[in-house]
C-alpha cells in the first residue's frame, strides 16, 4: 500500500511541475530594435504574464514580444523569461488542471523622439 501511495505522490508531483510553453522573442515589423547585453543600462522594465493551457500546449494570451516593444516605444531591448515567486506559488496548483504561467520581462530604452 505504501509503494502505491508513493507512486501516486510522485505522479502528482511530476504533473504539478511539468509544463512548457513558447515565447516568441520578436520585434515589430519594419522597426529596427537593437538587442542589449545583460550589463547594459535600461530605463524601462515591463513584466507580462503569459498563461498556457494543456501544460503549455495552448497559449491563452499574447506570447509575442513585438506588441510590448511597440506599445512602450522601445528602440533597445533585452528580453527574458523568469520563474517569479508568484509563478512558483501558482503553477503547482493550477498545473493540476493543465494550466501554467510564465513571466516575460522586457527591459529597454525608448526611442529618442518619444522621450519625455
């Protein structure tokens, strides 16, 4: 009986931690965007949560970076995903129901013509 319980516990933990999903790191069409290194200074930081269903198989909201770059008028960017504390707390619970989330971070500098 104990072995069976351990098996189910391991299976449940695997499902809770499983998940993937795609993020498209792209720039707006027709706009030149320079990629920055991790050490470069930036003046804008945008965090965006991407939700997935079916353990990452179906995207539930925008997973492209181009709209965020265009909305924030960025000419230089560095982009990455991170597992935030909130993601780490929510994912084990919602992944039981096939959902997961990922935090997308875009840091950059605005185009000079839109600087305040």
